[in-house]
C-alpha cells in the first residue's frame, strides 16, 4: 500500500515535485560550535509533518522532534553534547543529559551508579555516550531508514553489541526503533536497558493527561506517594517541585498515551513484550518541566545491585541476543 504525502498519494505527489527530497529526506550535519562540536546529526523529515533529529554519536538516540513545527521533546540546559563530554563516574551522566525525545540507558545498568561484582557503572550506564557505526541511511517513496551498530566493551569487561534500526513510513506521523543486543563476550553479562522518552512543553502543559494502562503501579519514594492520586495530571510549573517516579508493570496493552486536548495533540508510545515495565518520571518544576516515559527490561528501578538482590537482574549468556522495540506516533488536529 502506497503512502500519502501531505494527504496526497505518493504517485500523485511525485508528479508535482522535482525530487522526493522536496517532501521527505534525511539531512546530515556536523556540529561546528559549543559542546557538540564535531558530533554528527541527522535530521529526518518524513513528509507527514513529523521531523526528528538522530544523533549517531549518542548511540543513534533521538533529540529534538516536532509535529507540524510544534516541539515534542524536552531539551535540558546541557544541550546534546559530543560523546567525549560524558562524565562516567557517579551521577556525572546528568552533566550531559540533554533530554531529547529518546535517550537510551544501559546496557549493563540503569538507575543509580553500580560498583559490584560485575564492575563499575555510572548512573544510567554508558551506552548513550557511545558513537555508532552507521550502516544505512535510505529514503524511498515508502520508507525512511537509519541504522547502525553501537558497541559497549572493554578489555576483560563486557562486550555488548547494540544493532539499531529506526524507520518512519513516508507521510506518516510515526517512527519505530528496533534494537537487538548481543553478548559477543566470553562470559555472561548483566543486561539492563531503559528507553528514556522525554516529553516537554507545549505538548506538556497544564491540563495534559497521562494514560498508562498497567497491571500495577508502585510509587518509588515518599515524594511519589504524596503525588500518587495526581500522577496522571500535569499542572503549572512551580519552582522547587520535586520529581515523582512511578513503576508501572505492563498489562496486556503495552502502551502509554499523553494528550493535550487544548492543543489537539496526542502522543502514543508502544513498547515490545521484552520491555515488561514502564517508569513514569514526572517533574513539573520551572525549567525542569518534563515527563519521562521509560520502558525497561526489568521493573527494578534502583539499579543493578538492587536488581540482583531482588532476583530481577537480566543476563545475557555468550552469543545470546535480545530484541526490543518502541513505536512513537503523534496525532495533531
């Protein structure tokens, strides 16, 4: 079935342009200033009003994204930097957490820093600060594809290969990330992965509503307990507001939806069965006005040591692979 471009069948649209690039393309850039200098960036324009940045030097993560020019993602004050700016120790991850629509966390730890029998890992792991080897960038009249490989490895340490494929149907308002992680090392490795999807204003605003059908919901701490009955609501930004985090155990529907009825925007996130939990990070402080939807391969939010202690630490045997996918779709009135 052929796609439509701006409500026009592709075959008819192509009679009206000199090149498909007029409507759908991938632009390639190299940043030339500031903390991102030297890093690659791909801008995907899919002919349906959806545009998003792919950052090959940040594990092919997704940065800024818009629908019909309206921003969807939260971008932090750090900016999305080149990989050598990453601070691996402790909570240094926060020094280069630029936000963006999708930040990958893992591959051997997410959550708090870890220093245990499986080695040392900073907050949320190191995968999101590693450069990809790009293997494909193609645009056809039906599909846009960006693909590559990211290796997390060290001598006498883990050797995990992430193979990522990002696809967006031309003329749609959606895209999919499909990942395969393979242990190419000689011994078993802990394997924790989380997709940090960060939504911001104007999608996020007073009156925005969050829907996450789940089998169970657990508050992380006292702050989350205090806001439990309002977890599905977004209010005005208030200085000093503390973050609230909830652990949702997926039910039969692996989906989360965020709706801003006043702006006619709905954001839908779907995640594969291999991601059985989704964390909700709600923060409505000034400047830090953000909602995180975070599908993960384990419901243990307190990091690798806690996952091991609670019998919730996934592991990959030598040669073993796991696959994951998330799908994002936006509707705009």
